[in-house]
């Protein structure tokens, strides 16, 4: 509703126009955004802003224009934030038109929240200026309280009562009354809180968008608003965010301004240490402008003032006047408002990533990489400072990881203050210098000689500079070879110099060196009697002999390491015949005083594990010796490296005495002593039809088959595969469970060669023993147990315990044989004389068995008899095939081979080549000689 009956005054007329334009803009933007037309909505907003941006009106009351502009950006930001159109990807949008070029940030609400806060800040500043210049600004008439929006859009009127009890009426107002009303309304609100809220929303949004620079700017503006509200705690929080980002970017001028605000916050909070650190960071910034107006023109600077060289000098003098005053002024209160006390010195730590690194840069270089103990070594200390003015140091403390090497450098022209550091011991090295002055951007180089009595790594940790009685700076020592550039100074146009005059040290110098150990005068010998054998307790003597040093508090460390690098531990949870998880382990140490594998109060053995042992060595005088025996057991053949380390004190238990170490190593081969194998043999010239052997099942292809209730022969061989002669004590087969005892019968047989109790095996020699196995239960898997072989080395003590080696016998299949073929033949034959050979086919089933046989001819014999036919064998009976043969050739000859095929089982079998052979003698006289020899 727009009123046109009367002409409004100029200010109110402009307010009406802007109000109507704002309403129309809101409706148009809402429609565009709800329609998904994001670019059109943003373009329309820019046209709306451009149309009214310069329509200011009265410059005296310009705060009304800034308030209206702020409201436009705020409303559009809220529309963007609640609209679904902003969810689409901006990269796919054609940003901008021919008239207006749009950036990506203009599609995000954060951009508009930031500008809304900026315009509201302009409104606050304009209002404050108006109130300060207007004489009647504080005299707001009470009649302004009766002014209210009228019934027309964008218009205001005064609400008056005509008479007592009568209705209220609207009366037009003048521009003066309207401005008084707007000023009174503006004074009621705290614009700073609105500004902070909008800037926070903008900061969070820019942070989520990974727009670090925009977020840092918003954080800085939030901090400034809190600073204006005299809230240093919240201001410091956001100033720190901006300062951290500007440090990373290297923006010196902006960083200077933020540090100026932080410095004032620390002053208001009474934080002396933060105040000093921020002040020192400001004075070492690479500000090169000598103009008091600073690097930026037409700018209102913060508390730090413009970033100029004179500003650096002023802050430098302020800080060092506060901290480096004389003793009689220590308790006075300076112009900074900080009170110093003698019992609270100020100490600053500067590490490699600290922004205070340009204040004091410490470079340390050893002249030698390796030094001998008790030998003097030169070290160069170089100090660099980017402070604007020279600084005189009272004394320096150089600190090492070996505190005995710490030393002090004194300035002869300064008084000797009591040190607050606990790292410098009494009697430490003290060097005097006629002057210790740090000139800006120039290296202060100092070279001294130090002595180290402790072996190992000697490293310079830090350099502590004392500036006055209550101020110290500790800078982390750096190696010239690894020194990095200062982040804010590396792009400055300046002449760089080397930290040392020696260019080799400047490029390759290190802040650490290696101190060799004392030459040990104690010998450790390891004795081994050849390779170790799996299963035995291998004994290794260790002898410690003093040849020049006495031994005090000696410790013997023993380590076993796999040579191949695979580790001594088995990754498998269970392994055959070995419950131990380690392939090689230390079993114990014999011969040490108080020998006991378990730790006791008086025993010397401290700790023994599978691959590690720690043993205390008794005190030895010069020329004495001590020995022990290390027992190691191999569970698998594996070469190992034995490392033995002896650490001792040569001069008793003195506090400053360092242990001397001796390291010895020995590679020991772990080998298998015996290779055990087994073989099953059926009765001679008695062949069985074993169906599983002819047609094996998928899961039993590698398993042997034995006939049920038949005597089978098991031959066990043990071959000495080591380089050491062994003595076999016994060989037996032990069943693993009671079920095996009821499933088969095993009879011990005889051995090949000497008796089992006295069998000696040379390297490569083999021992055989025969066992008889009679299966009595039909099963698909018969466990025959394990071969137990007891042995020991030849020449060892008879009372020494034997080593037991176990070999698991393979599982076999036991099945009933339906047909058995026996071959009856004389033990020998005579050339030209006939002899009889019978083949007996036995049916062991309850069924009639039909079989087909075929006999092949042999060139060495003349044969008479049926060559092929089909026969029927009654249940539990046998059928005999008889042949006459006349040998034609002397020597061992193969009999004609017979093949038997079962019709029921569709399986054929034949005698083995060994069973179907006979030896033919040339004459009967040779037969008589053979018989007499056998008798």
C-alpha cells in the first residue's frame, strides 16, 4: 500500500522508496531461488545493489543508508542459506553475464554475511560520529516514543490521542522528528554483537569451504570487534587464528597489524610472557619501510602502528628497557604496566618451528665426526639475530646431551648474574670473551675446544643466552648442513653469509659427533665343537679373561639371531613332534655361580628367554678369568648367529665411569643328525589283490595299502646325514594311542650290522631295522605310531643323556584282499633240466570268484601248460595252475609273467619283478657247491 495523497519530506520519501525496493527485491529473489535460478538471483541482487548503492540521501544521516545496505546483504545471505538452489555444483554454472562478472564466492552465503557485517560497521561508525558532533543528540524528545510505522509501506507517523477517551489518530512528522526517532532506535541496539555474529557465520562457512584467506580475514574482523568491546580474551582467540595463517602465508604487513592487537590484548590481560614474545616477533619481521606512514596509504592502523623500521626500533627499546634493567630497578613499575620481581625470571624457549626463531638463531658445528674419549674436540658456535638494534649478551650456556660437557661463555664487560639453569655443574668449563654483542643480520662466531669422557653420541641441544638478571632465551641448536631458511625472511632482498668461515663446515657441519668407546682390555672367547645337531643340548663354553682391566659390575648379554632373517619363531601354531614355538632356543647357562635357570635372590643369572639371556659376571681382578657354558637347543635345522656382549666397569662403581663393552659373534650351523625313512614290503612271492592300490580313492592316493590279517614287513632306515660320527642306542616303534594297539600287531625285528645297542654310524652310513606288521582291523587310516631313535655323539660320556629323535610313520589303508596269488618255484634251476612252477589262486571271500589268467612267453624258458583261460574259484578255496619249464640261459632270469584279472572287481594284478625271477645254474655240480656253501 503506497500513500500518494501528500508529498513526504525528502528523507522520509527516500526511506519509502528504499523500503518498497527492498520488498520487491525480496520477492523477486525468493521466486528465482525457489525456481533453481541461482545465477539469475545473484545477478538480480547485484543490479539491485548497483541501483541504490549511491542513493545516499542526506550525508549527515548517512548511517540510515549503511543500515539499509547491510540489511540487503543480510536478507540475501539468509535466502541463499535456506534455498535448495545453492546445493548444485557451482563449477557447472556459467558464472556471470556480459554486464556483470561473478566470482565463485558470490554464490555462497558467507560472502554476503561478511559484507553485511562491513556495512553495519560503517553504520556504527557513522552513528558514533553523528552523536559525537551533534549537540542535541543526547536530548531525544520523549515524543519520539510515539512514532510508529503508519498504514502505508515505508512511511512513519506520530500516534496522538485527540481527547480524553477518544480514538488514536496518525499525524505526519517532519524529517527532524524522524531522524530523532531513528537515532533513538539505533542507540537501543548493540551493533557490535550483530557484527560479531555475522562475521562468525562467515568465518565458519569460509573455513568449511577451505578458503583460508577469507576465513583469516573474517577472524581478524571478529577479533577487532571484541577488542573494541574491551573483551581481550575472545579477541585474542580470533587474532591468534589470523596470525597463524598470516605466518604460514608470509604476509608481513598484515601479520604486523594482527600482532599489534595481540600485544595489546596481552598487556590488558597482564600476560608478560605473551607480551614479550609478541613484541619480539614484531621487531624481527622484515619490515624495511622507513616512512612513518607505513606500507599502506590512507589506512587507520591498529595499536601496533604502521609497519616501519622506526616502529621496530621503538618496540625493541621498549622491551629491552623493561627486561634488561639493572638490579636496583627490578621491582619498579615501568610504563608498560608490568611489574617484575626477582623471584620470577622470564625464560623463552625457541624451537625449530617457533616464530621467534629469527630472534636468536644458534648454529653449532663439530669439526670432527668421530673423536676419541678424553681427547679435545673443536666446536664452532654461530649466533644470528634479526633484531633491529644490537643486543649485548651477559653470558651464554651451551648445553649438550652429556651434561658434563656443558660450558659457559662469559662477557667480561657485564656483571656475573646468578644462573637460573641447572644444566651447568660446578667446575664446568668457563670461557671469557671481551664482548658478546649481537649485531643485526651478522653472525657472531665463537670456536672452543671441549672434552668428552663418555662414549656414544655427543650432541649439542641448545644455547641459552642471558640478557640481564631476569631474562633468558634458550634457542634450539641447529646443524649448518640441515639449517632451514627463515620463513618470513627467505624472500627478502638481503646478503646472506655462512654460519662458519670454513665453507666445508657450513655445508656439511653437524651439531653431533660420535665419541668412541675405551679400548677394552678384557677378552671374551667363544668355543664351539663343530655344528649343532637338532634335538641335542648343544653346549658352548664362554670364557671371560681379564688382560689389563679389572671387571666390576659385569653383565653378559646373549642374543640369538636367525642368519637368514626369517626369525627364530615359528608362525605355525602346531608342528609335528615339537610343541616349542621357537626353532632355536636358549635352554640355560651352566657353570655360573648360583646356577639356576630361575631367577633367585643370590643367583647370578638374571633373565633367560628363548633367544635372549642376561648373566651377571663376578668381579675379576687383573689376570683372572671366569667361564660358563651356554646350552642351546635346535628344534629345526637352521643356522643362527650368536651375539655375546660384555659390559663392565674398569674402575669400580664410580658415578662418572662409563661401562666398556666388548662384542663377539659366532655363526653356528644347526643340522639334522639323521634322515629316517620307511618302506613296506609284502611277503615274498605272495601277491594280494588290493583294490585301493589299483583304484585309489581321491584322498588316499599317496597312502600305502596293507592286506588284513597278513604279515607285512616294515623296513626303517636311519642315515647319518651330518659330519659327526653317531652312536645309535636303540630304535623302536611306539604307538601314539591305545586304539593303535588294538588295530595292529608290531613285532620288533633285527638290525642290519651290529646290535642296536652298539651300532656306530659314520657320516653317510645307513642303519636298517626290520619290523613285522600284522593289521587286525579294517580301516581307511591306520596310525602305526612313531619311530623312536635314541642316539648320542661317538666319544661322548656314557652317562650323558641320549637324544631322542622321533619320526612319524605314514598312515596306511587296511583292506581285505579277495584274491591272493602265490608263486611256488624252486630257489634255483639247472640249465636244460625241467622244473615245476605252480601258481595258487586263493579265494578269501564267501563268493564264487571268476578270474581270467594270461601267461606271457619268456625267451629264456621252454614252457608247457595253459597260456590263458578263465577259471572259477570256489569260496575259501584255491585253484592251482602248474607249469613245466626248461631253462635255456644261465644267470638270473625272469619267469614267464602271469597276469590275473578278476571279473567281479574288473581289476588285474601280477607278481612283482623280484618275486618272478629265478637263478639258473649251468650244471648240477654247481648246484651241489651252492648247497654246501649255504650249509
